[in-house]
């Protein structure tokens, strides 16, 4: 490996202005490059730990393997930037523009990504453990295999994102927009999805034990075989939802809207349905099952629609 080359900011900016783009392995630790225009620059493997790159222009820059530990990249313009294997632990990327950024295996644990735009970004196997992604735009992002344990995605936009094999322990998705994505088989035990938009989501066979889905929108969602034991589904919209063979033991479905939902083979032992809205066919199903009979004892003011 080449030895890092120590470089002064004024020197870098002068050489960049003169047409040089290759600054691989440069040592710019703690450098102040705030607002600098460095589009297309090659800073692969560079040491930028603690550097100030806020509001800088790094469109299509090469930063593969760079050290950006605790760097300030807030509101930086980084469209199509390459950051594969970059060390970005606890970096500040709030408000950063990262559309179509390549962040394969990037280390972003504890990073601040609030309000960042990561639309269509590639985050394969990225480490986002405990990262703050509140109000971020992750539409169409590829998060396959990403570590999102204990990350905060409150209010984030995830429609069209890929989350295959992603780690989701303790993730917060409160008020997130997750319409139409595939979360089949996902482990969402105890996860906060309250007031989230999950319309058309595939949650077949997922683990939602004790999950908080209160006030969420789950219209036309697939929950076939899902485990919703003791889940909080109070006030949820489950219109046209497929709950066949789902486990709803002791789940709270009070005030839920279950019109046109299907629950064939669902386990409803101890399910709370106070104030729920049911279609006539679903209501009839409750009355014909032993589990439904148990649930019926816990219902009040159920609305039955034709």
C-alpha cells in the first residue's frame, strides 16, 4: 500500500483548479474544505477523518476506501459518488445529496443522515447500525444485506427500496413510507411501525411479535402466515389485507378496519376486536371458529359491513 501523502488544502485546491483530479491516498485529516468544488475528484483511500466538507461539491467523486470518520459532510452535493468500503462511522451527512451514490460495504454506524437524499443509492451490506436516518429519502435504494439494527428511520421514505436479508433488530420505522416493498420473512419482532404507510407491502411469513403497528396503513398488505402475536394493531387500516393463516393471538385489533380482509385459518385466540369494522364474511368466520368465539367475548361495538 502506498504511504499517505500529506497535503495542504491550498495546495490541493490549486492543483485541482489546474486540472489535476487524482489525489488518491492524500492525507487531509482535519482539513477545512467546506464549500469546495471538487466534482470528479479521486480521493480513494484518502485520510479525511474529522475533515469539514460541509456544502462541498463532490459529484461523481471517487472516495472508495476513504477514511471519513467523524467527517462533516452535511449538505454536501454527492450525486453518483463512489464510497465503497469507506470508513464513515459517526460522520455527519445530514441533508446530503447522495442520489445514486455507491456505498457498498460502507461503514456508517452511528452516522447522522437525517434529511439526506439517498434515492436509488446502492447500500449493499452497508453498516448503518444505530444510524440516524430520520426523514431521509431512500426511495428505490438497494439495502440488500445492510445492517440497520437500532437505526432510526422515523418518517423516512422507503417506497421501492430493496431490503432482502437486511438486519432490522430494534429499527424504528414510525411514520415511515414503506409502500409496496418486499419484507417477506423479515424479523420485525417488537419493531415500532406506528403510523407507518405499508400499503401493498409483502409481509408473508414475517415475525411481527409484539410489534407496534398502531395507526398504520396496511391496505392490501400480504400477511399470510405472519406471526402477529401480541402485536399492537389498534386503529390500523387492513382493508383488503390477506391475513390467511396469520397468528393474531392476543393481538390488539381494536378500532381496526378489516373490510374485505381475509382470515382463513388465522389463529385469533384472545384477539381484541373492540370497535373494529368487519365485513359480514369475516364476522361470520369468527362465529364459526373456536378461536373466533374466544375473540368474540372480547369485542364491543363491532361494526359489520355488507
